[in-house]
C-alpha cells in the first residue's frame, strides 16, 4: 500500500537516533505521504530543523508559544488534519508525558489534542526500556490503543548493548499502514473474555490468589474492540483500566466469575477464558480474622471449572482456554484441550523467563481440536492478542469449510 495522499505528523524527540528520523522521513515521502515534522527542543540539539524542512518541503514545528513565528500553526487544527501521528524516535521522557497527559511543548500538546491513530517508535539507551516506570508507561499507552513498537536489541550508542535501538524504518512504516487501515474483521462478533486472577477469601483480610496481572485478557478485549467486536470483560481484581467501550463486569471469586460468565454467555459468539481462576477455595472462610502463630490447616475445596462448564453447554460459541505449563508442555496441553472439550488452547510455558505471568511479552503455542498446532514467536501481549484473534477467525473459517465438505 502506498501512503499517497496521506497526511502524517512526524514527531522527533531528543534521542541520538534522531538522525534516523531523517531516513524515515525520506521513506514516508517516497511512499507519497505529506509529512509535517514537529521537533522537540532536545531533538534540535541532535539534528537541525533545516534538514527536515528541506526533505518534507514544509515548515518544521518546534514552538508552541511563539505566535509571531511565521511557522506558527494551531496545534488542534494540525492534529485534526493529520491521518496519523508518528513519534520516532520517542524518548522515555516522551513516553512518560504521553502516558500521563503532560503537555509542555508543541509535540506533547499536539498528542493531547489529537484523536488520530498514534504510532510510537521508542529508542533509548542502557536498560531504560526495562525500567519499571517505562514498562508501566508503555502498558498504559498500549492499553489506550497506541501502537508502541518494540525497540530492537543490539549495540547502543553508549557502547552498552541491550534492547533500545530505534526500530527499522520498514517496521515503522508497517505500523503506520496498520494504524491507517484499521481492520474491522470482528464486526458483528460478541466476545466474552475473562481476565486476571480470582481471590478466594480465607478470612476477612486474607485470601488465596495467584500472580496473574490480567494483561493478556485486557489486551484481548482491547484488540477485539478495535477490530469491531462487542466485548464483555469479566475480570478478577487487577491494577488495569478496562478498555473504553467494553462492558466491564468486576468480580472477586471464582464463583462470582462463574455466575457472571454464565449470565453473559447466551449471545456470545466467542468466549476466551484468559483468567487464572484459583483452583481451590476455603470450604468455609472464617467470619473473623484468624489469630495466633500455631500451625494452621486450611480445608480447601476445588472451584467449579468454568471453562469446562461453558464448553459443555454447547452454545455454538467458539471457545478458547489458556493453560500455564512448566513441563511436558504439549502433552499436558493436548490432554487439557480434550478433557475440557474446547476449540483452542493457548499455552504458556511459564518456566521461561520474561513471558507469561505479569510480563509484558508472551510466547505461546496454539493447539486446536482439529489437531493443529502453531507456535507464535515472542512478542508484546497486544500483538499476541491480535495473533490469537486472527488464528480464531482462520480456524473457524476452515472448520466451516470442512463441515460443508463433509456434508456434501
Ligand atoms: N479455568 C476455569 N475455571 C477453573 C479453572 C480454570 O475456567 N476453575 C480456565 C482458565 O480460565 C483457563 C483454563 O481453564 O482458560 C486453565 O485451565 P486449568 O485446568 O486451570 O489450567 P491450569 O491451572 O494450567 O491447570 P493445572 O493446574 O491442571 O495444570
């Protein structure tokens, strides 16, 4: 797809990779886009505005507060005119400001005014990408539907090596294309998704739970909404904000989750159980706080298997479960898929570091009931969510084809 006729804003911030934005600009204009470049004050320390002005053929925007400038443009009007906004390279500082709505220069004010798709290509040195503050800001932005690319790994400007290199221009162009042509392939679908852990009370202050953050389930809800589905999100307690547009049903215990799921099951066309339901609950939670330092034996009873119950109801919905395995992954997962009677199982190997529980990335195996198996490469949970949804659509289509062939 060419970018002919597309109006883009290219924001450049103060990273050593700012010079690479020049190559990106050349590629965008070569593909036919009209690009207005907006430089942060620090970006100008790295590359002069004249370079961008010459290559874009347009004034370069830098200053919000200089109405005398011949280049003065009203940021709201500019944001309205653009088809998409790209910030490349984006520093950790820009990610923080964008995540928190701070608007203290032209570029960040424009980001706050914009209602257009936003693509962010980060570049930063020395482990900053892994800092919890940056990780949280990226998660916030992705949760809002912003396409934040993963930086590349390799040698960094400081001489260190790690993740933080400016992504390749091809990857950025591809992300812009995707942002400009939102896929609506889930229009008409009704997704019921569960997320997060459940909490099973032991007494009024203590509970049994697990390390699920809810990121995978919330990522699925957000991706499905963007692709046109109506989404009901049944969630155990998490620190996440539900994606705007989802019907949000907060629950605490497995029994509450079961009730909520069964209540919303009837009209769902797709059910995805990403929640990590606690397997057991206290048979009788103590009515008052347990006291003392002596040995204590908890009397636990298994929780209902919501996924198996949903599958047994055979409502016609396509049913997806999740499994966390540490060993003999495929054998255990296949057995789980069959015993629960579901269509697709998304399998996490939780023995691997940096993926699965509470991580930003995931690397999963997809096993389906038609004996198919597909390994997805390690990627951000938002991308895993999209890949799972695409796989479901493909499986459903090919199952329908097989059914028609059998009936002939
Ligand atoms: N699930 C459920 N109700 C439960 C337990 C699990 O709906 N009481 C769902 C989860 O949402 C997930 C899948 O079943 O989609 C996970 O299955 P489970 O058998 O709990 O997997 P593990 O916890 O990995 O099981 P095991 O401890 O047997 O390995």
